[in-house]
């Protein structure tokens, strides 16, 4: 661990504590290494590439002017799928992959809904995951609805790079201003337009005035804001960049703090420009004096995977059954995980290194079996990581492949004082290092290699029952393969049992998977356990191949495995005996995206006592799945394990409710060093449903020209009755490793205050205000707080800036509930100090038993008066020509899994959804 401390500053310098996968760098005001990836399901169309170039070029100029001559796009790599034809202009990717893509061009999440969006589930000021644009958007077919493509990219880039949010809100499109007028949620408030209900049928469209809902005192659900086509306002890009006059972000001078925009709610009512100014990008640059050059582009086409296993067989691998466990996991990788068509080689190292297999292209089980026979059988000697890497270089170049873009899968359990000597050589080679650290002493210098080359890092303890080593190898699928090619982990479990004891459980195989289904059983002693596997139809499945030397048995289900619940029973035959089971499968049909789960921490390095956040995303294709039971298992390098139930409730660590991202704070640190993350996801019958992606680009319903609405074709409506997933499914995913330093063993309640309440809502009826919110915990989102402090004001800004001076509400009868419970409290407001107030603003602060206080909550508000309505004419009829044949079609979300790209399958998975 001393070496870890010595290298900690170096690791922090390179890792920056951020686990976001983007490789973008800002150099001399220009963004380099931007990756735009075309999804493998997109049919070949060279025009997409040309439109991407045009989009980035125009966006660069718009970005430069919008940021006061600060930023521009310098170079961009366009990642082209292997399914597209070869072209002399295409070169092989290096570190570029779908995992690192900043923009993904892929079919719409829901057919007919081309909403651009940025996958954003972290907090204000933090980088997002990626931008999703559909081919029709890129090809300019949706410009009327979303505006010019370059402007749209800048809007989404601000989400991605600087962590700002939209200055509109689909859930709260209107609000009552302090002047007691109903206004559209927007920034700046100077953007003019009409509030109307606009409905179309056939070739006829009707507009009418919006009505006020008697309960909310806001406009009815179907009311929309139609901006004037001709404007003078320059802000804001995060509201509607499609308006010609808009060329700036809202700043502190023109920011609309009254509006319930996502930017206000997530960024404490700060403007987008204020958040951007506080970013690392802004603080490390100065304005340019001359215009920037146009961006340059690299066209990269995916090619065969090239990977060399570099396996540690030093003397320390003889302890804790490490060598055998490594071989068990490597056999899983070679027999099941690595994709057909890949080139695979193998190197062993101790104090020396030797080539055990030159590169072999995997075409059948024959090549896989040949590689398995090359695994090490004896552990002796010291540790020389650099020699192992140099031999891997030889393996790749011997086959006349370039190092750049090839992969090394490196496993080691020991420290090596010379490992840092080859860091620069590895980085310069362009090779990608995936690192598996076994035990607490694995050298941290390899972490630097892994991160700097865009690789993955995993950590596994010596506790075999946690199955960490097998999970790590199972996660090493190709980052550039299509989903239908990748192995998907359905189950990973282990127990320590006494003789005669059973490990009985089930694994669900749903209709989106079932091809190449593989069951792997391992055990820790020479005695072979009893193994029983029962298919959903009740038949007993036999045929496990036993490898008693490696203490493992495995079975491949031929063809497609039966859909349903499989029962396994494993009986121990020794005292004690560790038994594990791993189940993997592949997509049942290339045209139907499988259900997947991915996991990560919010940082890859952390200093105690800063809390960390676990994220797990569950989706089918690009469609979020809600209502899933998600559990995280976090293990330290010494084997200490913490289990957390992750939530998608929009409270605590979870930024957005019902976005398919399940989150939780992690604070149960036990030591310095590496930790590993594994996530299990399960959905029972009728328990989960699909949903639209969040943070969608602003759809322009139409523009007002000379007082008349010129409407766009309305977006298809989503039929909520068809959002149900009726099948059960189970998934397991590994989230990689992270490093903790400066741990101190102190009571949690002295280190962590309650989490901030972020979902406070208020209603006003008969002179009473009723509040609802999700309870925080004594330690962030765990336990029960001691008390709530509720304060009110007639001024939102005063309440935000001077919370402690605002009028306090009597909460004597309010007894806090356990974290993540729903709280409700009703009170009669007192006399607030502001005269002629039209609203009451409310906020809450939580206090724990150690008198630590949370951040002040989001600010809720209630209107005291019925607002004034727009007095303009009520109804008009406009004849239009429908651009898509009809208006407002209803979309059944089951079509998502039935239609991908240009392929349609009408009957394959209909049982998956309720209609």
C-alpha cells in the first residue's frame, strides 16, 4: 500500500477523479480527440459522414462566438461500423471506441421520435455521458423541429462538457411570474411568442387559447409556447437555439430565475454562463484574438479485434489458489467471451517473459481449445510486468498487425518497482491496456497505463466466493462489437458452504437473449460438487463438461435456450467448499436489442471522507427501463463487501427520477486501495416498463409569423398503456475498479451530513400548504435525520441566499421517517415580510444527531392568486400539408425491440410487452 501512496499524486494527475469515458482534451482553446460514432445498426449512407463534417464545422464557429471566443472544435474522429464497406480513406481506430464516443449516431430510441438528447445523470457542472442523434437529424431532415444542426450540437455539447441543463422543462412548461402572469418556462424571459393549444387532423390544424387548470392554476396539459420567428433577444442557447437571434447563453444579467427550468432546479438558480465560467475548461483558457481554423476529421472503420493475454505466473500466484482461479476466469474468456473473428495471443511472465501462443484468429471451438491449453500450470519467480508487455508487442508485430488499436489484457497480483519504466512506451505505442488487479498488492503503475490508453481496470480480492476474477474477464467484451455479438452476463454468484449444504437459486433467460448460453460452475477443493440444472419446462439438463484439474464444469446450451426461469442446485462436498456459478448468453436476434445493464462509480479515485456515487443504467437498446430491482456489491481488495440497493427515485444521489439510471451514495469505506463494483438487476413479471430518454432537445412546435402560427408536424404521442415489460429478466454487470486514499476509521455520523432534498413539491388549498418530499438519511441517504427546518419567504432569491433569516415553520409534530420514505407535511403559512407577495416560496434543511446540516433543498412555490391569462384571440384554423401523412400518431413502445435500422420483425418478441 506504500507504493499506492507514493504514486497517488501521479494517478490523480492522470485520472482527475473522473470516471466519465470521454477522451476529449482541451488544448489551445480547441477540443481534440472528439469521437462521433455511427452505431452498427445504422444502414450505410456516406452522406451521414459528410453531414457530420458540416455539422461540426458550423458548430465550431457558433461555439466560438457563443463562448466569447473561448472554444472551438479542433479535431474529430468519426467511427465507422464494420458493417459498412471498406474505403481507402478509412484507417484503423487506435483507442477510439463506442465506449469513448462523445456523440452517437443511432436509430431513434422510439420509432418516429427523433428527439436528440444528452445522456446526463450527474449533478450540475459535471460532465455527461454522450449525445444521441438520429440519422434523420444528422441528415438535416428534422431542421424545422430542432433547428440548424450546428446550433443543436452546441446546445447538446453544453450538456455534455459543462454539465448545464435545459432552460425549459417538459414537466413544468409554464409558471406564474411575480407579476402574477402565466409565462412559458424559458430564458431569457424576453423571448416573445404565443401560448396556444394546437391540434391537427388530416390537413387541418386548429389553434385556441389555453385554459387554466383549476387545481394547478397553470395552463392545461396540451398548451404549448410558440415563439415569434423574428426576435431580438440573443439568449439562450439552452432554451431554443433554433431561433435565429439566439447566439448566447443566459448570464447573470438576463437569467430568468423565476422559471422552473431544469437549469434553475439543478444549478441552484444560477445561469448557464455562470456554470460554464466556473468550469475547468474556462478557468484554463483565455479568449482568442483571431478566429480558429476549421476542424479536421479522421475516418476510422472498425476492424478485427486483436488482443494478447499477458498473465502473471510469479511465485505469489501460488497462494490463495490464485493461479487456478486466473485459469478458470481465462478459460471463460477464451471459450465464451472473446468474439468470433478476433485474433488472440498469450504471454506468461514472472521475472522473465515468454510467448505461449502467437496470434490465432478464432473461427471455431478448435482455436479456443488450443488457446486454453496454453494457460500456465505452475507459479514461480518474481514479477516483471514490462517484460510481459514487451513480449505482447512481439506477438502482435510478428503477425504484421500494428500495435495501435490492439489490446493487452494484463493480470498481475504483485508490485513491480520497474513497472513505471514502460508507461511512456505503452502510451506512445497506441495499444490499449486492460488491467485486472488480483489481491491488494497489484502494482498501481499499471493503473496509469490502463487509464492513459483508454482501457478498463478491474479489481478482484482473494475471496473466491465473490467471483470477482471471473466477473472481470466476463466484462472484457469488445468495445467496438455490436450488441448482438457481445456476451451478456446473466448471473454471478458464490457461497462458502459446509458438506451437504446447497446453493439453490434461479436465473431468468428472457426472449432478448438465449443464444450461446453458457453455464460455468467452479469449486475450491478437489471434491466435485453435485450439479443440477432444470430448464423452464421442467426437464433436467445434463452434459456438463468437468475439468477436475481446474475445478470447474461448464455447459453450452445448443441453439437458443428456453425462455423462462432456470433452476440450479449446487451441493458442497467438502468443509468448507466455495462454489460459484456464472451464466452468460448472447442476443437472440441481431435485429432485437437485448436488455443490458452497465455500472460505474462517479470517480475512479477518491479521497476520504468524500462520498462516492454508484450508477447503474438499465436499458433495451437506447430505451431506459424503469421499475427494476438493482443491487450493487462493492468489495475492497481485502474482501470487505458492502451491498447497496440502488434507486431511481430522483432523490439523494439519484439526479433524475425514472430515467433508467439507478443510483446510491457509497460511504462504507473500510481501507485504502482498490475497490471493485458489481451490479445485479432483476425484474419480475409486470414489474418493469420502458420509458422515453430524459433531457430531450427542445422540439419546436412551430413559429409565429405576423401573428399567425406556422406549425410543424406534431411529434407522435407515446401511448402509456404500452410501456409495460411483461417478461422477467436478470443481469449482472461489472463496473470496474476505483481507488480510495486517506481513509480514517471515524463514525459515519461525524463524517457525512444528510443528503440534500431535491424533490420538494408544494400545493396550496384552502389556506394550507402541503409539502411532499423524499426523506434523506442521517448519513446522506442512509438512516433517519433528527429534524427538519422549514422556512418560507415571499422572495425566492431571499430564501435561497438568506435561508437562515427566513420565517421558520413550526415542525414540532413532524417526525422524520427513514431515508427514501415519502414525507408529507401540511401547515398554514404565517405572515411573510414581503408586501404584495403573489407567491410563497418554501425550502427545507435537514439536521442529523451530530448537528450536521444538509444543503438547503430545492425551492418549491405556491401561487396565492389566480394568474392573468393571455387576452389575445382564441381560435383560428390553419390549412397545412402534413409532411408525414398524418398528425400525432400514437406509438407503441414495443416497436422499439421490433424495429432497428431497416429491419422489422413483427412477431419475434411480442410476448415481452403488454398492450
